C-alpha cells in the first residue's frame, strides 16, 4: 500500500500570502497524484489531477508540481475562500487507492 | 449540472446490514466508472469501492472486501453499496463519486453530499 504523508498538518497564513503544501509518497507514483479541497460541511472538490493539471473552473492561483515521491500544491495568493483542508490522493498503485491525511490551511 | 444524491444511511447495530443508494443525474451515467469514498467526521478520506461503467471491473478496499458489495443499475442511473456485517469502524459519511472515464481512473471530479452511517450498539 502506498502511504501519502502530507505536511504540514496545519498552515497558518494570512490572505494574500503564498501557501505551499507538501505530499510525499512512500514509493514512486510517477505523476499520478491528485489534489482536493474540502471546506467544512462540504464534499471534497477536485483541484489538480496528475500532479499539475488544474480541473475545470479552478482558479489559476492554484498550481501543482512534482513527480516520483515529492509533490507540492501551491496557492500563490490566498483568498478568503481558500481556507480549507487539502488532501492529496495517489492513483498509481491500486487497490487500495489512498489519500494523505490532509493539510488544514487556516487564517492567521 | 452533475448531481449525485446519496441515501440509505442511518443508525444500525454491529453485525447488521444497510444498503446505500446514489441517484445520478446531469450526465450520461453509463459512460463513467463510479466509486464510494467514506470519511469519519472530522477525519480523512478513505476510498471504499469502485465499479466500471459496465460492472466488469469491481474493486474494494481490504477493509470492506467480503462484507460490502458495490453495484449499479445503468437503466436507473443509480449506484449502490450493500453493506453487511457492519462494524463500529464502518461509521462514516459515505460519498458517491463520479470518475473521469468509463474504467476506474480514480479522479473524482464530482461528489455527492454524503449519507451518514452510524454503527453502534
């Protein structure tokens, strides 16, 4: 089973600041890494697939990078609506399909 | 607009069964693989099971294999999850999700709002 480790667990930032979220895989998953955003009381929302492809309707301030075992989700300038929990998910080796434990981006 | 509406959750005793349903609309249902993903409130996401467009490929997480059965009815635009021998650790919000393609690709572009399953004596 591929384990995904997200860091930090919590990121405290102010609107307008840059957010950098990390996801590390226990073995190489090539580019097959997906990012989701989840706000309180809502279902997750697809942001990025295959490491760097923004989903339809996702603002350009969200970008993804990485390959192999190390991946990054960057939010270039935080908007108030971006404060949420972010999950990474690998789709390289399955079953099982696995998710990271999440990073909470909270307002400082 | 894609809509996924789950139902069938509730409170059930350990060892009992429950059947979840997901009514899909706004897209051609039998063009897409579908999945169930669960989330303990306040915790992370766990993929449970997936099914291809024609039910030819069905996959489960080890934690539910042998107890849960995923199925779909393309004529009714519906996805199901039959959950037997329920355990306390199955307590979670269960989401129905739409994949990107007809065979599982594990890119969940659309999600329902979830149905809560509570397993307790």
